């Protein structure tokens, strides 16, 4: 398996990010490996920057129950982001989300 780009990116990241990754789990140290750097994901498949494709059995540790880049999720994000991304004031959507949670 070709991991040249991921190896290079890990070296680069190690110069500015402690441990070269944003979480110790992603460092692969417990299995004597090097982390892969992800380029994209769709559904249950993840592709690294070297073009290797993987099945995502982890599902981002749980929150990706619809898979990566699910069309309805992407559309909802776009629709909401087009209205603005941060207001520093309450919104109706906050109330709606809170009601769904409780």
C-alpha cells in the first residue's frame, strides 16, 4: 500500500501540531503504525491523500450513522449556512434543537 503522501504530511504536521495529529488515537502509535491523512469520504468509504480507499467501520466513532457526506445532511448544512454562521444572539433553531433534545 502506498502511503508516501501521508508519511510526508505526518512529518509536516509534526512540526506544528504536538504528536503530528489532533488526537492521540489518530497517531497509530499503539499499533506501531503511521497515521493516514484523509482526503475525502462518501457513504461508508474513506479515501486518503495517497488514493487508498478504506471502509469506515468506525463511522467517526458513532456520529456518522448516515455515512459520510450524506446528501440530505449536506443540503441542510448548506441551507443553514447560507443564512449566516454565527450571530452572537439567540436563534429559533437553537430553541427547536433544544426541544428535540429534551
